[in-house]
C-alpha cells in the first residue's frame, strides 16, 4: 500500500472513444441524410438529402461560432431542435407535445446510428476496468454528445463503472479546455495529484490533462493524435491491460512533500 512520501492515487479519469471503445463513424456518409430526410417527412418536414446536409453543417458551424470558445463543441440535439423550429409545418406543430419534445433527441440518435460502423471494447478493457474499479474511483471525460456517449457506454457494458461521466457537448467546449478537467475533479472530490488521466490523443488528452496538473497515461491505440509539439505522456501503454502496470508505476514513485493543489473553480 502507498505510504506517506509516495504518490497516492485515488482516482482515474478515462477518455472514451479510442481509449476504452474502438469506434468507427462516418458523419459524411450519404445514408445518414437519406434516412433523416425520410424520417422528417413523417414529421411534416420536407427537406432533400442535400438540403438537410447543408442545413446541418450550417447550424453546426453557427453553433460553434456563437459560443466564442477557443475549443468549441456543438450540441447535436440542439442542432436538430433548431432545424425543427426553422422548418416546422402546421402538421409538425400538431404532433403530440411529448413526441415533439423528444424529436430532437431521437433525430440526434438516428444520426449517430446511421453514422456508426463499429463499436466494441478494446481487448482487455472489461477485465482491467473491473479490477481498477475495486480500488479506485473511475470517471469518464469525453469529447462528444451525451446522447451518444451514454448509450454507447451502456452497449459495451461499461457505463456502471464510471461516475461521473462528463461529456463536452453539454458544455459548449471540448478538451483541452481546463474547465472540463476542473468539473470532473470537482465531481470526484479529488485533487489533481491524486488522479491519473488515460487517453489516446496527445493534444486533447495528454496535453490538456498535464496543463491541469494531472499525471497522464497515453494509450497508443488505432485512433487519436499521436504527437503534439514537445508533449510527452508520463507513461505509454500499447495494450489496455498494461494500464495495471502503469498504475503500479505511479504509486511506487516517491514524491517530495508539497502543499495541496487548489482547484480553480469551473466556470
């Protein structure tokens, strides 16, 4: 067991896509817009595939620019809500209130479903996560959409291991924005020096986490930016089960006595 004078790890924060899930999506695939165009017909909205594609991209760009963020994120459900508001017909407005209220989320889910070509766990993820969950608090911090991230984590059997699950689409900005790391640690009630961050992107995950004072493990998977300027991860793994060795490496490291790091308040 770690003793005073050594690194004490109490929690681990995981990126999701490309780190615990091996996922492949194609948001430009023509089938997405054919399916959505047809689906909207049944809601009283007539948009061609090309008009729908152009409108989606225009609303996405507008949404990102409106926030004025350095690392802007979009909200897919919000895009479809605005699309419905712009093109609703009398028939659309006559739909049952509950259906109309749920329609933007349903369209966002349909978009993702049509774009999804692969979703599975990386080899060894389940056993590794189960073992770590017995000793440490595990959280997830992902760039993306809650409408997609939560069902996908549930589908691969991992959702119940992570608390909290924080997704950038709910906040309007994405990693490496420091506010995402701050709100994750605040929810965990832990300090940066007590937590490891595990991700597959050298810029968004490793650089972002290190800027906030977190130790980092870089999973060199088949996805993500593999290098960024002079950034180096504290530990690199090439298969997911190697994460157990990484955790042992950190808890064996002596550390000089220091005052606790104060977390900046999330905006």
